[in-house]
C-alpha cells in the first residue's frame, strides 16, 4: 500500500527546498546541532506519536510510529522549535556525549580551540545552557585565538565602555586595582578570587 506524506513548508507557508540553502543535514551539523535533536525534530514534521509526547529516543520513535498518525496538513519547519529541541538535548546529554559532538563540530571548521577531550569537557561544563556548538565556540574561541587575530577598534571600545554613564570603565578601573593586589597567579588562589 501507499500513504501520502505531507510537504514540509517554511514558516511563511512556502515549500521548503534546497534553494533555501541551509536545509541539508550537513548544514545543521556544521551549525552545531546534535543529530539526535535533529532526528527527533524531523520525526515530528507531519507525524505525532500522540499523548503530547515530543521528546523521544530513536527506539521510542520506532516503538510509537504508526502511519495512521501521519498528519494530513503540511508541516512547518520551525527553526525556533528546532533550537529549543537542541537546547534541551544538550542540557540533558552527558559530558562524554557533548565532548564527542563538540569535537565533531570543531573537525568541520578552522577553530583556535584545541580538540583535547579534557579541555572540551571543561568548556562544556563552564558553558552549560548553551543552545548549539556554534554558540559555544563563538563564546569561548576568543580565549584560544592569538591576540593579533582580533582587530582593535577604538570606536567600538569607546562606545561600549562609555555606555551607561561609563559603567564599563568603572568596572575595569576597579578590576585593575583588585588584580594588581593578587600575588599568586596559580589555579587554586584564582578560583577563590575575589573572595580570597
């Protein structure tokens, strides 16, 4: 027998196609999405397991699947929902799984972040709550890049530091004095700072 599968549309109701550019699986891998979150999201495009169940493992999807629960209307590819699925999947995943995923993501790009499992685990644990590996990299890669890889923009610095009646400048001035008083720049004392 045959069954009709509904089309997948964008959020404006237009047919989703390769012309949209970033709808191929590899594009989402390069953008830092977990494959299990993508699979869960895609499975729900035009199908529902019922009982208000949304988050499922592959085995659960196989268990719940029935062609009678395929919808009759066209599904919408909601990128915000996909991002929410990925955020939840990353929050629920163990460190080992996330290290493997982050390492895979970094293998596809030129990143200054060293692909050392212990370091990647530390970055992940310090950044819990991240939505995609791309976001994780953008927030932490500055720590590993050479200083000269960033252009100094005096206008941008001026704008940011003078915002809010110079709040940024005040924080830096206070921080400079406190850091000058730190005599032991090793891990344990710095982890205690500024309480120490």
